[in-house]
C-alpha cells in the first residue's frame, strides 16, 4: 500500500476493525517513512455474475427473479416461504460455486426444477410449463405422464401434490 502523503511503499498496520455492516475491514496504517497515519478499507471483491438468456442476451444475476419465479409456482401450495428462500439460496450457492462468471439461464431453470420436483409436484409442473415453454398440450401431457410414472416406480403418493411415502 502506498502512503497517500509521501508515496512510500511500506507501512505498518496499527489497528484493524470490522465495519458495522461486517462487509469490510477498516485498517489504520502508519507510513514507515513519514510516520503519518491513513485509513484503508478491505472488501471482498464482488464478482459480477452474468446470466446468458435463451436469446443470447446477458444480464446481471438477480436473486429476486429466482425467488419471484418460485413464489409464483408455489402460489396456493403448501410450500412455506422458508422453503422457497432455501431453494433460492441453494441455487445461488450452486451458481457461485461454479468457476464460470457466466451461467446460462437454462442451467438455473433446471436447478430450480430439480428442487421443486422434490417438494411439490404442482409447483414443479407450473414452473416447468413456463420455463420449458411447452408448445402444445402433448408436450405438457408427456411431462405429466413422466411425473406420474416416476411416482409409481418410487412408491410415492401424489395426492395433493406433496410427496409422501405410502405404507405397504
């Protein structure tokens, strides 16, 4: 760190504190040449994450858009806000774990679909129908049939949309 007064490259840290918001570290430094003190702030570099839309456009990642989509799919369903927020957080964590700074919207949609399928079938179908943009009733019926076949093969009841183990 260069001294803002004399330009000397060496200093010592006199005091370090976390800011009130906890988003930065405030450091008081003393120049080893002129002995003047100055303050620096250390922040975590905010990585701009870009979403590549289906038409090729790029947009900044927006967590709120994911949560809004999940909330619409879960409207009038027995899915709590905490569950919806948790899905959103899981998807966001998975995106940030990837090494890429650009992620296709299709990957994000599939992450959401996989998680919704585990908690509520109706919310899953709602989200999938909008996200996958079914062209006709045949595509929609194929998805429903696949969902029903999965339920039969795993021994799970689909009554009410919630997955529950059946006793045998």
